[in-house]
C-alpha cells in the first residue's frame, strides 16, 4: 500500500511542476524572449493555451504582430512564428 501512496505523490508532484512552468506570465516572458526586438512581456497577450503531455502551444498578440508559439512541456525551447 505504501508504494501506491508514494507513486501517487510522485505523479501529483510531477503534474504540479509541469503546470507551473506554463503559467500565462511565463508564456508572456518566453514569447517576448523568442520574438526579440523591443517587445516586453507586459506587451504580450497569450491565448488559446493548449497543454499536451510533452508540449504546449499558444497564440500571442504583441504590438509587432500575432504569433503562433510552441514549446516543450517545461517551456525551455520556445519557437514563435509570425502569422
């Protein structure tokens, strides 16, 4: 029984950590970094956030245009493409 409890704890902890990595504030910051230029995270609006098992996609709007963005589940490798 204790193995089941430990496993459940590990799964819940892992899900919580992954969920925290892709908060809207983190997505705004990483989008601004990916776009570059003079765009700040405060100028980025994120929407249509889709969290998959191993990746995340979202749409971003900025003063310089609209972007389709994606990253791995920990939001380490961000790629944004201008629409």
